[in-house]
């Protein structure tokens, strides 16, 4: 047997599943798997709709499939980001065990195997539980009306192969996230103990942002092309908004660095200074804590424009002077329902991400909070610093994501629709709800901060 195979049964025990950090990972992947599978099942349901025999409804079958895929694309990155953040944080919190193994002479292969296996075990448990959560959540979702009738529970059940594919995708996200988290830590006795990271300018991220931004106009031109094949146009539209989400995710970390620099130079109180230092220490970590809101602002910009379009269609349906076919009227109602579902799932992802990331960050910074408490800082001041560190950049993040979403929708839907009041009201409502959920997550995590700070050291 290889060394990693021999050592894993020894170090992996009951605490691998019952430790607070493991419960965080399990909860995160349970939520991700439940929502991810539900969204995938909804998209699968639309792709099983038989073609309509009514000539008045020609083309609607393809539109249902397109919007189902479009909604899935808008939710893939937020859900994947939540899973990735949880797995990465778990891998980073294994400092004591990894450092002990290094001091005892463990090889790099053994440390890597443990770093991947520890978050993988609770993640797989959470994903398996998430399959059950999906089967339960599918029942109330099946009562939602599409095509003039309830979806039906049977239509929400994916085939076993597709279900296994989604489960394997989530497991792969966990493995890759753990490897990425370990790659950034120097694998040495001192390196893993102190979580020593390379403080380098994020050149790769800047290059990736530049490439993604350059590709966006190309995608928009293809999407607006009248000579291109319909399948190519649809693929281009999906690619444009997927790239938009990637740009938001990449720019977010850079924006957090800039915000931390400005806040540090203008700090006028202890909590402001500590908040700036916390963000500048690891901007990507704090980006993860508000990235759910950024993704929702982007989705709200797209969804708000869609609501404006659907509202025009519904006004036409209600106009007695216009003879709108029943199939077209049902389509408008269905798209309105679909937009609300996408926005609702995005908000649920914000709530889950906010709570899990707040608690995970407190455990990860247990030493820092214990030292601050020992130096005389009270828990209320530390909590205010955390609140400012998280909520301070929220406005900038929302402007970035919402503005980019509007920018991408405008050439495809037209300025008149994008600038409708309902679009901005949708963005505003989503951002306000997101901020409230993040603030609630911070408040719920305050007792955990107090216990970690006063305990001297939290062992997770």
C-alpha cells in the first residue's frame, strides 16, 4: 500500500464528520446539492417538453429550452462559488494536523492526500444528503404552474445518469478547491502552521479579467448577428452572460484590494482600521462573503430587464383590441414565474453563503480574535470591525455587478427596456434583501465570535 493509503484510515476519524468545520462543509454542500439538483431538474423538465402541434406556438418550444438553459447558467457560478469557498476554507483550517504531520516527517503526497480527503468526506456526506433534499424540495416545486398546469413530481425527477453527473461535478468542485487551497500554502512544517502565503500582485487575475472583457464584445456581436445559425446565436448569448459572471467574480477580488487600501488610509477608529487590515490581509476571502450579493445583483439586472419585457407582453395579453393566442399568453406568464424563481434561488444562495462564510471565517481567524481579546479589545468592537469589513464594499460590489449586467443586456434587449423603472426596482430590491441577509448572518455569528475570542483558542 502507498503511504497516503496507509495514513488516511489513521487520521480520518469521527471528528472528520462531527467537527464544527466539517459540519460547515457538510451544510454548505447539502444546500448546494439541493439547490443545484433542483435547478438542473427544472432545466431537464423543459427539455423533455414535446414539440407543440399548434402553428401559433411555433418557436415557443425552443424558447422554453433556451430560457431554461439561461436560468441554469445564471445560477451555476453562484452555487459553484459557494461550494468552492466552503471546501477551500476547510482545507485552509487544517493547520495543526498538517503541521504535525510535516514535523513527523510526512511526505508531501501524504499531506496532499489528507488535505483533500478531510474536506471531501463531509462534502460527500453533504452531497448525499442534498440528493435527499432535492427529492423533498422537488415536491413543492412540482406544484408551480408552467404551460398552464402544475409541473408534476415525476417531471422533476432526473434520470439516474444525469443525477450522478451532477453529483460527480460537485465532488470535483470540492477536490479542485481543496487542491487550490493547499497549493497556495507552503507545504512545510512552518508553512502549514502559519498558513504562509505568497504575497504577490494578482497578475494572473488581471490578465484573466482583460481576456474576458475583450471576449464580451465578440460574443455580443455574434449574438446580434442576423446571418448566424440560431444555435450559434443562442450559444453566444449564453456565453456572454456566463463570461459576465466570470468577470464579476474576477473583478471582485481586485475591487476588495482597492477598497481595503482606501479604507486603511482613511481609518479614523479602531474598528475601521481593523476592518481595513482584515480585508487587505485576504481580500479574496472577504470577496467570497459578498460574492453572493454580487451574483444576485447581476442576475437581478438581467431578470429586471426580462420582467420589463414580460410586462409588455402581459399588457398586450390584457389589451382587448389585440388577439393574442393562448399559447403566447401562457408563455409570458411562465417566463415571469421563471424569472421570479431564479431571483428567489439567488437570494437563498446569499442567505446560505452569508451564514456559512461568516462562521467559517471566525473559526479560521480564531487566533487573531483571541489575541485581540487578550490585548483588551471587547467583542462588540471586534464584531463592528467584522460588520464594516463585510458591508463596507457592498455598494461598490452591487454597482459593479448590476452595472455590468445592464451593460450586457442593453445591446441585446434595447435601451428602452433596460431603462424601465421595473429593472432598477428589481435590482434595488434584490440588493436590499441581500444586504439584510448578510447582516443577519453576521449577527447570528456574533455569539460564535464571542466564544472563540474568550476561549483563547478555538480547536476546530
